[in-house]
């Protein structure tokens, strides 16, 4: 019975030590990847495209004004 208790205590100790370690996860990766990462990336791309469209529209307006 003593051997069984010692084995169980060793197993529980090992489980607690490995469960409490922070080796597998890093906070930097967690901050980069969040729940809405795909949505925020899409919004950022849309803002870039909007800026390009505004620049293109302004260039077209300037070209038309110069032709007049």
C-alpha cells in the first residue's frame, strides 16, 4: 500500500510540475494571433485598397482638369 501511495504521489507531482510549466506557450505569439485576427487583417487590407482608390480617383480628376 505504501508503494502505491508513493507512486501516486510521484505521478501527481509530475503532473502538477508539467501542467504549471509555461514552456509550450509564448505571450508574443498569443498577442499576434487573436480571435479576430482574420477580420482585422481584412479590415486593414480594405483600408489600404480604399486609400489606393482615393489616390486613383484624385489622379483621374487632376488629369481631366488638366485636359480642359
